[in-house]
């Protein structure tokens, strides 16, 4: 049994809207009856009433409805699984990259984490910013098990919620934009202050902070549990983490060694990207009222973790 998000009645056979992600009774299941944000996207063949049979419908001009990406990822498309599941795809990519880092490269290619090959593939370095592939690979690479474990937990809990309300394309763009901007902000600051020999960065924390920033704007009072124990509003967690990053970052700059192996500027840059994007989309997407998976739920806090080779984000 579930509760209708529109009228609050209990429903034995609830309907979950594919566009906004909320649950409704029979009376409010139609998009126009719950003011669904998907009402403004009727031209999307994979929208509110995607039947899976309209991808081949042709306009008079002879072109298929929707864009090429929509046809690939829409219902029945060869990449249809990825629509609505990119959070889990990113999780899988992180662990595949982790296996490449610490098993495939060292054992099969004799490339240890200190080798030039390993660094050139996985680490965004201030000395080699022109290695543009590392702008992406460094997001999925991590410095150790604890690092990837904390980031995986944060992405698992926060990612699907934000993806549900932004839609998959917006969520994917946010994840990569926040991750890339966060990494570049960190290495450019290192390049200016330390030089080309400064530490590089790895990790998805900047991208995850972008996700957290959007969620904070959409629902700042969403209850989360820090370390699964301490309840608090999401805005307290987000800005508390930001304050810690600022203080620790100044400590690193002053040479006190506070968090010297953590890319604090990357965290802040990713968060700023998320906050800015959250302000832009608020009012145009649904507002998540809980952290739910299926119809269960749970909350947590504390994205990110201590770092890896070079600095970790």
C-alpha cells in the first residue's frame, strides 16, 4: 500500500508517474490531474505516455520523431536500459575503472599507480591538462577502496533521486559537467600555486557534489542521515560539508596539513555547479520529497571520502 502524493489517500494499486516519479491514486494518475512537469514535454516520444511503439512514426518530412539519442534510448531502443538508470551505469563504470586501476594495469600491463602509463590514463594532472581523456577518466578513477566506497554510497542514494526528477539526459550532463569542472578547477589552482609537479586528482566527489547541490535546491529540508545515524536537513549537510572544505582548504594553503590529500576546491566547484543548475531548473521539474528506491526508502549523508594518488575528490 502506498500514499498518493497529491491527495494523501492510501492506494492498494498505486500508479508511479514515469516523468515526475511521484506516486498517485487512480484519480490523480493522469499528468494533468497532478500538475506533472512532463505536461510541457508532449513532443518527447519517450515522455509521460511513452508506449514504446512510436519511435518509428515519421513526420511528413520523412524524419523520425524525436532526436537520435531519444530513438536509441527510448522504450524498445537498443540503449533503452540506460534511460532512468545512468546513476547505476556510472556506479558500474566506477568499479570497472577501479578494477582496471588496481588489477588489470598492475598485473597484466606491469603499470603500477606510480607509472607514467597509469598516471596518463587515470589521473588529471596539472602537468598534463592537455590529456583531455583524463578529464573524464579521472572522474571514474579512485585512489583506494575507502575512497570509491564512500563515493559509491553517496551516488547510490542521491543519484537516482535527482535523475528521476531531472530526466536522464539532464542528469548525465550535470554529472559530467560538475565532474569535469571540479577536476579542472583543482588542477588549475594547483598549477598556479605549486606548478606542473603538483598533485593530480581522481574521484567522483566533484560530480556527486553537483548532484547534491541540485537536490539541495530542489528540497533543502529533505531529511538525510549522516553516516546512517544522525538526522539532519539536507541543506545542513550540504553547507556544512562546504564549510569544512573551505576551512580545510585554507589549512592546506597555509601549510597546516588539514586535509592535504583531499581536493577541497574540486568539491566546492562541483557543488557550485549543482547549486547554479538547481536554481535554473527549480520550478520546471518535480520536487523530491523522500529518498526512495522502489517503494522503500532510506537516507544518508556524507558524500566523498579521503583521497588517492595525488589528491582525491
